[in-house]
């Protein structure tokens, strides 16, 4: 069977990696991380990535009371179970930037340990939309934010792919 874009694991470099400790409460009766927890792991990496890019935590800094971003889409492809006690890392990068939204890619991996071999656990993406809290509407991504993202990534940021 040939791999499709949907089933092919994310390739390429990720400049940001966020260590995640798998908590016992993250697991199900079989000791696997519950599928719903993966989005929380993406959220942890997204918060760490944001801080690495702009220099302060999400919800703080200039205009924090004026603007935010909200999640419009989230996708996860589960590859293999993660187990309690494994050393997990969530890599994060910008996939594309549009007028008012941008996408982040994620790759969850575990390092080899006495519990199991190194492997890809899951990958996925989220789409964030910038939102003006005061006016209650979608807003353009600030140019300064786009410049910070590109500088952190060390590459030009692709535009949003056209929808078929």
C-alpha cells in the first residue's frame, strides 16, 4: 500500500522541542496515553513555542488584553501508543501563515528507554486564528508577529495553501 499525504508522517526540521512528562492520569487502563490527551500535549508545545518566539508567555506582554488567537482546527494522526514513564517530546513549527490565521505542525516522539524503543507516537496540526478581543472579531496577524515567527524558524514562511 502506498502512503498518502494523510498517512505519511511529517518530515523536515523542527526548531522547537518541548519535553513532556507523561502523567499516570494521562493513561488508560492498558497504560497507553489516552487519545484525548494528545491535544493537551500539542497545547503545551504551542505555549512553549509561543514563549520561545515572542519572549513572554501567552496571555502576557503588549496587547495581551486586546488580542489573542483561538484554535479553529486540530488534527491528530496516531502512530503508536505512548506509555506511562516514557521520555516524550513534542516538536512544533509553523506550517503556513495566512492573513489572519496560521498553522502549526506537531510531532510527538519518545526516546529509547527501558520501557521501549525510540519512535514516532503521533503527529498533527492546529490552525490558530488571531482575534481582537475588544472588537470581537477576527484580525490580521500583526506584521511584527509574522516577522518574529519567520526569524525564529530561520526561513520564509509559506502562505496558506489554497483550498481545493
